[in-house]
């Protein structure tokens, strides 16, 4: 009897409210699938346990919240989060990591992520993160990883003092802690400001160290975070100066790791290859031997990653010879039309443009590669995206400047495909299409027959493009009007009587040029002058236009300087017309 009395006295004394809450929760958990525990009487019962001074009731509440939130991650109210945050600050570690597990589960929902941070959830999570208890570290860091996917939260996390302990925990001996910490660090690398804060916290050597892990998830988190850091010039400079083994480690992943890590390692190399020293280092370390065979992969994301990396590697003139010597040109040319990815098409076409621009010797290999047939197929396909069209026409604008290749563009039937693109919605696409036509006009008699052939077809032909771009009653970006004027000037100097006759006898081309030439004399009428142009500084500053008529120094001109230059060119054309005999 004495023993029974002693045992009874050691049991915690429960209030009536606590007993009632326990009884209610036992019943509710029997039918938990149909109960919303985040409001009303169920929440009141859980809160009663959470705010109790009795440890078994606290641990029961924390465990209940953890289990409920595993299957129910709906948006919750402040009233539902308050007892969980209270439990997070309990003196017992088991209660704490039950509460942090619940918060981590709820934090998969965007509304909950924001509310947890707004209610002060970061501070106790960071305190738990500093605990020597592994389970506490796993749960708290996992929760912060989820919270860090919300843009609004990232500033609060960065300013909360969490970055240093996260960096430290990424070196944990427990791979679960490492994964969560590396995931949180990765989520913080998506903005330039936070990347700089991470660098100051010493994250770079930690991430590079994780590349040596055998765990593929850690490899993925580390390579992705390093890829984001390499977006910034300052990040690439730091990597170059402090991490000499980085390129070799990434190339090993390309050869040996999972396909997810392979893709990310290649994209990291792509970002590093934004700088010329990395462009030559990657090739010098045998990168082409590792990367180029993957262009034949059936896995599209891998082809995209490799083509993106090759695009940057091909920028450096010293890489042109090893790339072409690898025998990859036929594969690149085939991918222009065979790739099912718009992104890969853009990268491949851009890489080919770089290789041609850097090649100062024999262009026979390009001419015989089938590149012009493939490019024509892309331009002729009505389903080709504007992005791919833009890259293709920009590439043609480089090809036509080459003495050995321009004739292939001329004879390949590209003029008929470029004329409709002068009316494209994309300014860069318009500029580059006009640039190619203007460059043909600069070839004089060699190209005049083709220009005559497309004078009135397709889509109204060359004459329609020139007439519409020169009409002063239609507002037009000054660069486009300047290109049209320059094209007319070159045609009039072509020594082709047939072409000159078409220009001069056109009912509106020369009259429109005369109006442009006289606008300067009426410059006091600013409204009339300005209405002839649609000025867009961002467009004028674009260097998409690739022919001789574009001077980057013109980007600093004010509007009047631009108009005066255009009007001076128009005046020169009018004078030229008066001297012509044909």
C-alpha cells in the first residue's frame, strides 16, 4: 500500500483542462484522417499540452504536431504556429526537435515558410542548430533549408547569423546534417547579395571540399552552389585564385558521377568558362575529351549542358583549333536541326558562330560541313522559335563578313528568308536580318543579281522593306532607319544598272529619303522630327547589329546627334542620285 502511495505521488499532477485535452486527443487521433488539428477544439487541445509545465505532455504535443504535419502541410494560422514555436524553446531537447520537425514539415508550404520567419522562428532554430545533438541539428537545419527557398526569407536568414553555423555544419561527420546544411547553403546562393555574404562566411572551401564526398546528393548540392557562385565575376576570380583543383574535380564528376551531378558539373564549367583563363584551362585539362562525346547522349539535359559549355569555350581564339581538331564539327552541325531542344540549338549555333569568327585560316571545313543547308532548314521552318532564329541570323551576320563564306550565304537562298524577318517583333532579329542584307549590298555587282531577284518577293520583297523603313510618317527606331539608308546607298554604288534603276524609279524610296534629308532644315519643328522615330535607348545600345554601319561609339549620342547623322546620310544619298547615269 505504501509503494502504491509512493508511485502515485511521483506521477505529475494534471489539471482538469489537461485531462480533458488528453481524452479529446485520444479520440481525435482514432479518426485523425478526417480531423483538422490546426484550428478549433483540436488545436486548443494540442495547445493545452504544449503550454503545460509537464514534460510528458510537452513531448506528446511535439510528437503529435510532428506526426500531423507529415501528412497535412496546409497553410496554417498564427494561432497554429504559436504552440509549435513555444515548444521549440522548451528546455528538453526531445521536445525541441519534435517541434522543429513539425516546422520543417509545414515549411514546405510557401505561406507557412513566410509566417514562420515573420513570427520569429529563426532565432530558436539557429539556437537548436548549435546544439551538439545530431537529431536537433538535422531537424533545425532541414527546416532552415525549407525556409530558405522563399525569397523574402533569405535576407532574414543571411542577417540572422545562420550562415556561419550552416557552413560549419556542412563539414559535419553525419551525412544527414551535411546534406541539410549544404541544401540550405545552396538555397542561399540564388542572389548576388547573398552569394557575397556566403563567401565572407567562408563557404567556398567548404563547398569545394564537399566535391570529395562519395555521397551523390552532397556532390549535387556543392556543384550547384559553386555554379551559382561562378555566375559573378568576383566569385569566379575568388575560385581562380583559391581553388586550383576545382576544374579537375568537376571534370572527374563529368566522367564518373550520376547523370544529375554530371549535368550540374558541366554547367559549373560553363559558368567558369565565362572568363578567358578558365576557357583555356578547361581545354588544357582535357575537358574536350570528356565533354564532346556527351553531345551524342540521348539524355537531352546533358546535351544542353555540354552545348552551353562548348558555347563559352569556343569564345577563346586559342580553343578554335583543338575544338575543330577533335572532329566535333559534323556533330555540331547535325544538332542544328536534330536537337529536340531549343536551348541546345541556340548554344550550338552560337558555338559555330564563335568558331567561324575565331578562324583566320582555311574555311573549307565549314563550307563543306553542311552548315548552310542546316541553317536554311532552321530559317525556313515556321515552327522555329524566335530565340533560335535570333541566334541563326546573328550567325549569318558573321558568316557574310567572311570573304570565304559570304558567297555560300548568298547562293544558299537566305535572302528570301531574311526579308520577312526585317519585320520581326524582336529588335535584335530585325537588326541582324537588316545587317546581312546590307552586307550583301556592299558586295556590289557580285551580289546585285540576287538583290534584283528579291526586289519584289517574297512578302513584297526588298523594296517593301526599304520603303517601309524609310517612310517618315511611320515612327521607327533610328538604327533601323540608318541601316535602310545605308543599304540604299550601297545599292546606288553597286555599278549594277538594273539594281540602281529599281531603287531610283521606286515611287517612294527616293522621295522618302529626300524628306529625311530635309528634316534638319525644319529642326525647329521638334514634334515632327521626333514623330518620325521611336527612340529606345536600350535598343540603340544593343550591339546585335553586326555590320559596318554600326559604331559602338554612337551609343553615347543624344537624340539630336542621331537624327543629324541620319539626315546627313540621306543628304549624301540625294546628292548621289543626282549624279547617277544608268
